[in-house]
């Protein structure tokens, strides 16, 4: 087989399908895509609401609960307790397939009837962590997203196996972390960025490993008592950093500014990937033969992957979010945990096998075009069939999808082999992270027949301005937990939780002036920027290489080979 150049039917740009891509499509028995990789990613992300939360009455028990669906969303939505319970039967919504109508039109009808999971987390988290979305097995946490097995965490996304973190994101197996990101096995640290690993009692480090008591530095290895990349004795170090009391908001912001300027003097790791062979993208770890993969751990022979939290992940293309023993899966969103042969689906996990065109289905195998299943097999449009009936009908539906494609508002044709059209998403475009990766104005989104939701009017009655908060955490008394604070950046009001106040006192860090969502969004937007690479020239060997660092972010940059030679 030879490479094929095709024109994306959505953006009209050419894209290349390599011979190994064609082999993969043949192996999993799907036709080659008609959308380019970027348009495929946009389409999947438009089905992924991570941060937009609302209060909505459960359509089963009637209680007001936190949901990722607003009250006016025209779907049946159950709270976690009800959705995971045996109080309802998903097969009640089963229906026969109608060969006189396009497949996607029929699926959209089912999507509006069968109950959707209000928040993507487990039922026990509804009690201990009711404000967590796309999360599992976490306790006593608040406003955490894309999270797994955490405890006592607040205000962050992509938190894995961590405890007692506040305002931190992309944190793995760490404890007592504040205002940090891209960290692994760190403890009691502040302001870390870009792959700081196995470090203790450090502040404002970048690209550093196995450090203790280090301050405002970059590219350190196995160091103690270093500040601004200068080595001190133990006594000299602690005497030096006394001038930077991070409990003061004013001083904290000054140190942030000093840190940004200091880091520019040192070349960063150009792709932040470790233990990786023959792979391209960024933030790839312990992986092999992975092309155009980002924030991916433990993958092999994969392409166009994003947010694979933990391997093994094998022989997958175009999968965004989850992982944990996933194989032979394609063009899906939020799938994983002992899963195989998952195609064109969202929210499918926990030992599923051979699932296609399904949403919010768990513990199910051999299902096609279903919504809200918890277990079961040989199901099409939420209706059970014998094994022979299932495979015969599935074959006929796939043939029908080819003969009678669905056309979206832009004129794009959807046959078997394409993910759901964006206009069918149960979330509005600006509620999803597609807006972060692929920004659109409201006018353009509506013109494409995507939905859009204007924010609700602010109903908060602020009791204090953020600018009136005490400068130093030592002056913040418990009465502040009763105040509603006006965010300095947006129109939201926010509170300081008692557990948060205790944490800030123990870490000697100041009160925040922005609401949790503004703080989370800042790190998320910075992360999104890192998921795009461009060409730079190594200042040492003049090699042209790919990196997400712009000239503004890193004026002095090395290719990976020179970085490893000079820094490691």
C-alpha cells in the first residue's frame, strides 16, 4: 500500500493517510476517514463538557443536583445516584431500527430519550465530592476535573493518585502541592511547572528532578539548597529565601514575575517526553511508536491520541481521554479501563468489548447504537437481540448507513466510519473543550448549526471585593469563609472553604483573588497551547525541530539531543 492524499470534507484542506494507517483501518474493519485529524479531534471534543457545571433537578428523583447539563437542556438527565441505581431500565427506551431514515437522525432521537449521566463520576463521589466531573474514585475533593483516585484536592484538572493539592493541574502521584502543573511524585511544593519530578520542599522550579529545598530555578538534577540556579550552603539558602515570604500576595506575585524572567535564561525540555521511542507530539511518557500523541502515558503503536492517563494502550487511533488497558479502538471520546474494540463512542468504560456508536454505556459488550446501558450485550438502539439477530442486523445497519448517509448543516456526509456530527452533541459548543482547542465566535458556531449557550446573569450578592482581602495569609481569619468574594477577572462570586483556608495557612500561601474557574482555566489554556507544536531552530547545532515553545516563551532553546547533552 502507498500513502494517499485526501481532501477533508469539513475544512477542505489536504491530509495524508499513510500505509500504516490504511493497515490499521483494515485491521479494525472501518473505512478510511473523510475528515482530517484536526477536524476529527474537534468533532470529538465537542462532545466533552469538562468544566461547565449547573444545578439541575434529576429527572428521576427530582432532587437538585450538580450536573454538566443545564436545566433547559432538552435531554433526560439523572443524578449519579439514580443513574447508577437499579431504579430504572435502559431497555425501556429500546426501539426498532427504521431503514427509511438516516442512522444519525434516529440515534439523535434515542439520545434525547434515554437517561444521560448528569456528572461523569461514580455514585459514591456524589456524597464526598459532588463538584467533580469526569472523575473516579476520589474522596473529599472539590471542583476537580479529569481526575482519578485523589483525596482532599481542590481546583484542578488531570489529577491522578494525588492528595492535598490546591490550584494545581496535571499532577501525578503527588501530595501537598500548590499552584503547580506537570508534576510527578512531588511533595510539599509551590509554583512548579513543566515536569518537575520526585522533589521535596521546592518552589518555582521547571524541568527539574530529585531536588530538595530549591527555589526559582530550572534544569536542576539531584540538587539541594539552590536558588536562582546558584548553589548555597544549607544555612545560606534558608537565610537567602527569608526575603521571599510567599504568604504575602504582593510578594508571591513578584516572585512569579522574577521566575518567568529567570526561566527564560535556561533552555527548556523541547518536548517533555521521557522513556519514549520513535514517537512524535508532546508530553509522551513510557511509550513506543506513537505519532502525533499528546499527554499520553504507556502507549504503543498509536496515533492522534490525547489525554491517555495510564497504559497500557495498544493499537489505537484518534482516542481522546482515559486509557487504562485499552486496545484496538478508534475515533472515540472518554473510553477505557479494560476496554477493546471501541469505535465512534463517548463515555464507554469498565470492561466493555466491541462497542460502536454508543454513549454513556458501561460494563457492556457487543452493543451498537445504544445509550445509558449498564451491562448487557447484543443490544442495538437499547433493544436486546439474540447473538445471530444482533450480528445480522448490525451488518444491515452498516450497509444502510453507507447507502443513506446523514448530511449536516455544512453539507458534510456521515456514513459508517464517522463519529457523531457536532450538531448532535448534547452540550453546546462553548460548554465543551472544543472551544479551547478550536475557538469559534458565537456567530460562526450558530452558522455551522452548532448550539451555543449564553452565560446566566450574575445573581451573586458580593460581600467583599478580592482586592480588599488581607495581603498575608496570617491575617486571614475564619470569618472570611462566610464572605462571597467578587472575582477580579470575571463576574463570578466565590467562597474560601474552611479546608482551603487551613491548607493555605499550612503552606504559607496567600488567598486567591480570582475565582476557582479562572484559576483552573489559566492552567488549562496554557496546557492547550502545549498541545500544538511548531518548528524552531536549535541555538547550538542549528537543527530544525518541533516544539510547543514559542520564541516568546523560550528565547534560548535546544533540540532534544543538545538538551540531553547539555542539561541532563
